C-alpha cells in the first residue's frame, strides 16, 4: 500500500506540474536531434584491433622463412596481452602474420603494446631478414563507396589516368580518409638495354644502374641569406620524361659522350599488365540507368573510398557523388561512364529509415 501511495503521489505531482509539458517537448527535441545527428553506418562499429606484419627474407625457401622468421615472431606476439588469434603465412622470401585481438580491446593500447614488443626484439632478427613492416587495420578501412569507370573507347592506361585525377578531387571531400584505384595500367618509363651496343662502348650494366639511381635525385646542399631572404641551393632533379632519360651520359667513347639513348631503347607509356578489370552489366542494369550492352565486357578501373572513424557514411557518400557528377564533361570525358558498384551510405540510409 505504501508503494502504491508513493507512486500515485509522484504521478499526481508530474500531472499537476507545469514543467511536465516542457520535459515532453525537450524529450521530443532530443529524439529528433538523435535521429539527424547520429552517424549512419553499414558496418557494425565494433572494436577488434587487427595488425598485419610483413617481413622480407629474399632468397629463402618457405621452410627456412617459417623456421627462422615466422615461428620466432609468433612466440613473441603471443606474449602481448589481449591477443586472441595469430594467422601466419610463409612464402618464398616472405612472411606475413595477421594478429587479432579480443573484441573490445583498446585499439591504441593494443597497437602500443604491439610496437613495444616487436621493436624491443629487433636484435633477434635473423641475418637477411628485413625490419618488420607493421600495418594496423580498422573497421573504417572498409570502403563505403566504389566507383567504376568503364568505356569501350579508352584504354586501361587512359582510364587509370582519369581515375587518378578523379581520386585527387575526391580526397578533398570532407571526412574522406583512404582512397585507392584498382585496375588499369600505371605509367612506366621502360629502359630496354642493347647488349651489343653496351659491349661496343665498353659500358657494363652495373654502371648504367648506378648512374640512373644517381640521376633520379634532388638534394639540398646548402643555403645563403641576402636582403633578408634565405635562398636554398639544390642540385639534381627527378626524371620526369623519356627525354630526360635519353640525354643522361652513361660513358665516354673516343673522347665523346655516350648517352643512354645510344645503348638502350626508352619507352614512356603503360606498364606491362599483370591483371585486368572489366565491367559487365547485369539483368537489372536498365533499372539503374546503365546503358552497357548485354554480354559485353568493358575495360574498367575502380576507385574505393573510405571514411573517417565516427563520421556519417550517408553524408560522405552523397557529397562524393555530387562532386563526381559535377566533374562529368570536364575531368571525366563524355565517353567514360561512372557506375556506383557499392554504396554503403545508401544502404545504411535505407535501413535507418526502415527502422524509423
């Protein structure tokens, strides 16, 4: 009875109070703020620290890499507090380990402990092995947006150059973190040496390699002040074109300079392809406004876009797409199509609206 009277008294107090309507309005207001300002995510924002470790050991077989690098490294990594699993792979001249911590472990603390353990044992690295390359991984590294550029008139080389320029523009969008370009062919200045000409001019390949390394440098050698201004003195420059390479002096024959173009063929263009990426329309292509022909594969490249931690995936995806649409016809040629092949911002928005 006392409990019922107490509850009845509290209820009557709130019914008669003039603050009750204000509290209700404030509750509605806070609810609307939560709806509009809570970031919308496709991937669950769970904390699972993961770190990749890469070690090179050139010239070693997988068994040697496993015994001299992978096993000893695993023993030290298991000593780190909070480690749940270690996945390792040993290949010819290469070792990779993926270290996964328990769910909920503090990311910064886990990474600090990892670095302390690994770098405090660098003196135990076997001869011939490189210093470990460490790359932490986060849930926000998963791309929220994939844009595929495809065309039947442009080469893979041209598509990649367009995609790289578009990538630089997308990076300027607020709260965009990592961006990557997949597919296509990179630019490469290829030097094909002529052995008979090298022999005729008595120029060994080791000399050409060392000269090219030295020519592709820019160094600061000093500075001086004058009229309240400081001038920095630099020597050398980086190689920017095939012409720069052609005019490099690699030797002397009968008191005349021998240029690289005299003993080699220099080609400025796409690299040799090691993979291909194609775009093909599916059954629902027309509903998405895709004009690609059925059963035809188009040359393509893909740009992946990730966001910063804790930011709204929907807002970032919409802003990036507006940026891309504004560049069509200028940076993006009219004969290059841009198709959204993944949009976690859109799917996150749909699920949030459905829940509301």
